[in-house]
C-alpha cells in the first residue's frame, strides 16, 4: 500500500514538472517566433501610389517629427513602415498598428483593417508577423509656430489585394524558424 501511495505521488509530481517544462518551452518558442518575425517581415510589392492616408494625432506627429528630425523646409520623404496586427480586444478583433522606427504612429481605419485581416487570414500576419511597406511623410507649416505631419502608406485602396502583393509568402516558415533558433 505504501508503495502505491509513493508511486501515485511520484506520478503527480512528474506530471506537474512536465507541464511546467512544456509551458516554459512554449513561452520560449513564442519569444523566438516574435524575434524571427521582427527580423523577417513580409514585404509588399506595391506600385508606390500611396493610396492609404493615416490619421495622426498631435502627439504622434510631434514624436514622429522629433524621431526623424524633420524640418518644415524638407520635401516629402520615404521611410519603411511596419504594419502589424495587435492582440484582439473585447469589441474590436481587428486592430492594425503602424510603426516607424519602433514608434507607433497610428492605426489603420477599422473597416480597412478588418478587410485586410480577412484577406490575410491564412498567413502569419494573423499571429503577429508584420508587413513592411513604404510610408510617405510630408511636413506642412500650419502657421509660424506649428507644423503638421501627414503620412500616406504604400498600400492598395482595396485591402483584399494585399494578399497577392506579399513577396516570399510561400516559404516554409517552420523550417526557417527552426534554423533561426538553432543558430
């Protein structure tokens, strides 16, 4: 009887230990996946029409101008921007943030973001892989003191076309991720 009790206790401890190790392994995998996605984003093959306007609040405009050290006399400039799906929230499952230099400058319009996510349903975009695209940043003089910043993204007007414009989407990402984590 004592042997049976010791055996059951040993099995319970072994089960709890195995579960804890699995949780740690899964957490480490998520970190490695996020690092891989950050260094290997999807890229778009667009025509540089800059059809999507991004609405920026005053705070985001100031941060962007300070980060890029933009002045009023400069013409519009092109910078790489990352668009990335954020975690689902209670009432809005499709939120896509736009980042330049790791600075969140704004969010895509809700209807556009919803159609974009539905178009990219079968890709790694839905689990956090960003899409790299160009952003056209223009600075305007509002008055003698204030400057305004406008950002247009090189995304098509119809978000359903984005799935066809992604370069290198058909690569086996699990193999790439395994090779990345072993190095």
